[in-house]
C-alpha cells in the first residue's frame, strides 16, 4: 500500500521537487550527527535569546503575541509545501491545510484584538 501511495504521489507531483535544505552546502564528510548538533545549537541559541529577552524590562503581551505569531505562521505556510508528501490526495491535503491554516490565522486575529483591548484599558 505504501509503495502505491508513493507512486501516486510521484505521478501527481507535476515535476515539483523538494527545496534544498542546506545540507548540500556542507562537505560530504560532515556526518549526520554534526548536522544534528548544529540544529540543536541553533535552536538552543534562539531559545536562550528569547528567554533573555522575555525577562527584560518592557517585555509584554504584545511581544508574546508577536513571538507566537512568528512561530505559528511559518507552520501554516509550510503545511502547504508539505502537502505533496502526504499519503492522501492533494485536494484533501490542501483542504485540510486550508481549514487548519484559517483557524490558526483566526486565532491569531482574536489574540491581536484581545491584546489591543488590554493595552487600551491599561493606558
């Protein structure tokens, strides 16, 4: 069943190929462990920066909202890129991604309005 789904996906690909991930820029001798360690260092560094910023003066609800929105929207965008790799029809994958993407954007809009109202009350 898995091979049939992969063949169907390859035929419905319309010649689209996955985008390069950056691995091709590393030397061939670089092991997968080195790449994994690099990702952990990158994510750890960003996490440390966010932690330091979030403890600084002036960090508020609007900053948290911006951080959450900045993390949420790439997932919405990437879901459409990843739809070609699912074992369902392309229309089903795109419909599901559209529904969940619109839900995520609606949640972000509601959160923006809430933060704006709270800031107006505090001022």
